[in-house]
C-alpha cells in the first residue's frame, strides 16, 4: 500500500494540474471526467475508491466542483502541502489568462470590432447558461416527470421559490438559501441532537487599469467573493446568480453588458468556470481586485476540503448533512434559472441576438462534439458580420 501511495511525486501531480488548468476546456463535468481518465484509469495514481470519495466531498461541500476534487487529490497522499500546490497549479493558468483578457478588454472595449464581438458572444452565453441551468435542474432536483414532481415536491417547491424570488428581487437571498437547506434537513433527516435536547449539536467548525483601485472597494470585493465562494455548490455556473445580484444590482460595479462579457470570458478560457471572478475583480479594481476576488472565492473551497477530508467517510454517511445540501442546491439552481431570465431580458435585444441564443441552445443539444468555446468563437464571428458588414 505504501508503494502505491508513492507511485508518483508531488511535483508530478502539480505538473498534471498545471497542464489541466492550461488546456482543460469543457466546464466542471468535463474536467472531472479528465481526472478520472488520467489519474484513475491511466496513471493509477488515485484509486477508484479515493476518486468516488473525493467526488462525493466536492458535491457535498460548497465550492467549485472541479477545483475541490483537484484539491482533494492533492490532499490524499500529500496532505496540506499537496492540497495547496495542486489548487494553485489548477487555478493559476486560467487566472493569468483572464487577467490578460481583462487588460485587453479595458483597452479595446470601446472599439467597434470589440463591441461587435461581444454583441454575438453575449447572446450565445445566454443559450449556454440556459442549457447548463437545465442540466443542473435535471441532475440536482429531478427529471420533469409526474413521478419526480410528486416524489420530490419539496425540492421542486424550493426550486420554484429560487426562480421567482430572483426574478422579482433581481438578487439572491443568502438567508433564503440557508432556510431551504434547514427546512429540508428537518423534514427529511432531522439530526439526532434535535431528538435529544440534552445533547449539544456539534458545529462544523497601467493604461489597462492594472493597479487602479480604492481601499474600500477591495474590502467590499473580499467580503462579497468570500460569501460567493462559500455558497456555490456543484457547477461553477451556480455562482452566476449570486455574482449578478452583487456586482450588477447591489454594488453597481459592472453594467449588465460587462457582466455577460465576464461570463463569456469564463466560457472561452480553460480551467474552472468560477475563474470569471478574477475577470470581474480586474474590471472593478485592477490586478489587486483580480487577486482578492480569486483568493476569496477559492479560499472556502480549500478550507472545506482540507477540513473535511480526514473524517469525510463518516461525514458522508450523515443523512442530515446530505438533506441540508440537497435543499440548498435546489433553491440555488432555481436562482440560476431566475438569473438567466433576468440577463436574457437585457442581453437579447433584437432578432439576431435571439436567433444566436436559440441556435446555441440547439447546437449544445444536438451537436455533441461542439463545445462551448467553439460556439463562443462562432458567435463572435457572427457578431462582427452582423454589426460591421450588414
């Protein structure tokens, strides 16, 4: 067993995740699949049991799915040092890419060709997020059948609340998320300490604006993105409604168009989709803003993983924790659908953008080999043709 654990060096694992973060396209599901193929089946560095445990932890704890799984693999044999280095290696390539894109965006965003590019890209992003929201709904809440609706009526109720509240208020309510999680836990699997009041519950414990920022803004960025990182379950796109409510509606850091462009940047870069936070941070407060936004978002993911990993086998069997996560996930996915509705009403401004959005949806459904970055590239080309040549 000891030889199996030492079958690879920490540097080997770090280099692997550096490469995965550099050209790993396709979103969280694809990245998780790459890890299984490469680390479990081909290299055999990680056992199938360790992979399943890591995947379960990544789904139960808040944080972007792929990043959490990578951090867990770093922790398996090399503990805190491994988790830290693997996490940095996985996120760093896409972080550098989005900062460079942020610099280019600040310089060229006012030019006709750049406006034309994002005219098409913004519409395509709506289609991509809509499909992602649908897939998350099927995976996290249930299929749209009479049996599923009856059997999981409470989850569907939370999901609907998430949609309606987000559309009406145009922001996400953290207390609503927590309340749905608690209610579902109490209904489905009340913890033992509730049945025994005497027992105390245990608590889980430069021309480009490169350096332009204000101190108060950095503080706001830090706290806001820390909350965002602590409330994302599963797919990185689940963070979109929370970000939209904060950076557009609450703080007014970005316009609607800039926010949609930020999501588009996450789609065309490899690595975790959540890295869009670095692009947003850069637009708001330059390079310091990008660093703080990325650090604050990924910090909860890292802390939850290294804190829960040693005792996860016991935690994973806790029905109350599973029910709590299921309740939160349902309302968060509903909020994502609500955010899609809000963003779509502001980004779909004419017939061409509507057609691009619809075409993106059907492309993802019927052309399996056509991935998101290709759709974004095609939409950008269409935007240029429509705006500059028609």
